[in-house]
C-alpha cells in the first residue's frame, strides 16, 4: 500500500478540524487534513447558526464551514478528500489508513472526527431509508413541501429541525418520549409559538408503514404501565433528531473512551493517553457539543502538536 509521512495529520473537517488546521498552518507545521465522509461536518446540515461569536446577523452553516476551510487553506493546510478507515496507534509514527488504499505515517494526529446522528433502531428505519426516513431536515426537508412530517426528539436539534420543517411542510408533529422538552427555552418557545407544530408528549414511535414509502407511523402514547394507547398517525416523512454517536470506532483499540464511545482526554486539554495523539471537538465532548467549543479544542490541539514536536 502507498505510504506518506506527515508531521501533523488532522482527521475531520468540522469546526475542530479546520481550526486545528488554521493554527497548525500558521505554525508552519504543514498540516494534512482529511475531510471525511461529510466535508464541513455537521454544520453543513444546519441552516442558520446564530450563536457563533462574530456574526451578529447569524450565518449559514455551510457558509461558515466554507469560510473556515478557506482560512485553513490560506495558511497552507493541505485539505484532502478521504476517510480514515483504519488506525494503528501501537507506536510512533502513527499509521492511519485512508479509504483502505493509502497509509499516512504521522508524527502527530488530531482526531476531530465528530459525531453521527443516531437512529431509534427500528427495522422500519432501514426499510424506508431514503423513502421517507431521514436524520437531516436541512438535507431532505425540501422533499416534504406542503406534506406532513414527524420529528422524533426533544432536544435543541429536534426543535430546530421541527422549526425548519414547519417552513416547508403543511404540518409537523414533534414526537417526544418524556412529558417535557430538553431543549433550551428559546428553542422550546419557537416550537410552541409555531402553529404548524404539534408536540406529542409521552409518545414513542414503534414502527412505520406504507406501500412505496412512509405513509404513517405507529405510535404508543404512554402514561405509565397501565395507561398505554397505540394508534397510527399518517405522515409522509419521518425525521430523527435524538442525538449523536461519536465517530471513534477505529481508535477504540488504542485510546480510552467512555461507555458511549467519546474519547477520554486529560481534563481541560485535548491530550489522549498517547503522546502526540489529540482528540478535539464532538468526538471527545459529550457535554457541550457546540461549534465554538469544538473550534476551541481544535485550537488547543494544534498548540499541543506544536509543543510536542518542539520537545
Ligand atoms: P440531546 O441529547 O440534547 O437530545 C436528544 C433528544 O432525543 C432528547 O429529547 C432525548 O430524550 C431524545 N431521545 C434520545 N434517544 C431517544 C430514543 N431512543 N427515543 C426517543 N427519544 C430519544 O441531542 P441534540 O442533538 O438535540 O443536541 C445535542 C447538543 O447540541 C446539545 O447540547 C444541544 O444544546 C446542542 N445543540 C444546540 C443547537 C443550538 O443552540 N442552535 C442546535 C442543535 C443542538 P430524553 O430527553 O428523554 O433523553
């Protein structure tokens, strides 16, 4: 297999990866960044980002990521398409396989692989994949103009997706398993104030039905063991917004993770237990998971790389 030696390898192209690339580029570390399956990361599936400092009027997610990419390239970051498909971190230089066809031998590695949307685990989610089931409203919402959709989840993502879909669809049901929303107050208010959104508290989706695509969802309304009611709700689209899974699988044999798979780092730093290997952004952050916190940890990781290479 083809091999290449690099000083600083960055895996992932979300706010953490690109910020690490900006800092490593400016420090003359000639960073090589592989963008992964979703160049630009999760923010490319968001519409408006209102809480990234420096944008008083907000900025589109894809636009923000494009700007970060250009900023990294301006300082010499070598940004490439490709996915890290295997890792051997048994000794330095660390070996990362890209697209199963090339091995990068890296003196330092910044893992900024982010997280991926979770599904409920229903067989019907697979059966109707691409036929009415989606985990990204901004990617697929367009197909549901003037139609009826359901969003599952009660967090900020679910509220954001429901609000976005309400701008396209004729009706949006928000399916929430608890009797309350977990989302921030401002997002909750947006949902409650939208006449097109109906929140179904204490509901669970247990299946989907339809001939050539989703035509409805089987629901169970639950208020304790004794009070359960099953019914079918006609919908055209079923959107998941129930959280994310960190993309850490290939690193798990070499690094410590928590039970969900988030990479464990030395508190307050992106340092893993391996010298020269750092984890930044959502892959190592079960708590904050914000673009700005990811960017900050990418910055810290690049500074750590610089110090490590000097020492
Ligand atoms: P969260 O983990 O915050 O919320 C997940 C939601 O999905 C919860 O309501 C949870 O229910 C529900 N859920 C999880 N598993 C299931 C299941 N099997 N069946 C039914 N429901 C389920 O994830 P988010 O993606 O919403 O947010 C992640 C982070 O990103 C948060 O910190 C959030 O604040 C942030 N964020 C911020 C935004 C913004 O500020 N603009 C936009 C989007 C995200 P339960 O409450 O019962 O556990």
